[in-house]
C-alpha cells in the first residue's frame, strides 16, 4: 500500500467519523426538538380549527369546516394522536425530562 493510498484511506475514515460526530452532537438532537415543536404547533392549529371533535363549542366551526377537505389526511392522524396523548403537561414534561 502506497503512502498516497494510506493517506486517502485515513482521510475517508476521518471524514466518516467526523460526519457521525456532527450528526450525533448537533444535527440529530436538534432535529428531534424541531420535529416535536412543529408537531405541537400543528396540533394547536388543528385544535383551533376543529374544537368540535373534542366537544368544545366554537362559533367559527362553520368556516373552518371548509378546510376539512384539504386537511382530511392529517385530521384522522391528529385526532388519534390527541386522544392517545395523556395531556399537554405530560408531553411537555417528557420533553424537558421532568
């Protein structure tokens, strides 16, 4: 094995190791937090649009019903996710390790 081949092999190994280090230290935890926060915002939006699904009366339900054809794919998953969730406090507590 020539010196140039050994150097190239070391550079590839170092690049792979640094990529894994970057992913583990910076990108992966941030991605999970951003994804969780986006899901919380989506849940709040859907609850504001469709409170009737949980028995909360809303005067704007007539107008938000027009959004239902556009959000039908997300609506069923959201409703299932909201019923399965213990509470918002439980989720936030888990998010901040309480």
